[in-house]
C-alpha cells in the first residue's frame, strides 16, 4: 500500500504540473513538466505513462499538447484504477469527450479555452 501511495505521489505531482501548464497554455512549461513526468514514470516502471509523457513533451503546439495530454490522462487513469490507496478525482468534459485527474474542488478543464475552464464534472472510475 505504501508503494502505491508513493507511486501516486511521484507520478501525480508531475502529471498535475503538466495539467496546470496546459491550463496556462504555456508550451515550454508543458514540455518541461512532461519530461519530468516521463522520468518519474520510468523510475516507477510505468513505460506506458513514460511513452505518453514523452509524446506530450514533443508537442509542437497547444492543440497537439491537448491531444497528447488526453492520451496521457487515459493511461494515468487506467493505472490509478489498478492502484490501491487514496483515490484522485476523475473529471470529464462531455463537450470534448475527454477525462483527466485533478484534486476535488473547482473544475479546471485543461482541454478548453479560459472562458470554458469550468466545463466538466467529476466521475467515479
């Protein structure tokens, strides 16, 4: 159980940094956070997350970053479902048909413009 919590802490903190950078639409920050996430995922023996984080780090624009982040989110959510311990919240945007993890509270959708940032809902998965 402790290993699962450490896994979530190491992976999720880098994932959250990438999500926040995507919300700010800062491509250099997205790429840097994604590289950190890829390294954390390799250290935790999570090659699928590392590969998807690598794709995010290679994004050339915000649209490509949003697409890569969606694939990364799907993988992190899959791993989260198999990992015991504290559960992070899964949010879903029906307009974009994409999910992501974030702390409970106010929705901060990384896939839409600032004017639509609150679009989404929490789901159990």
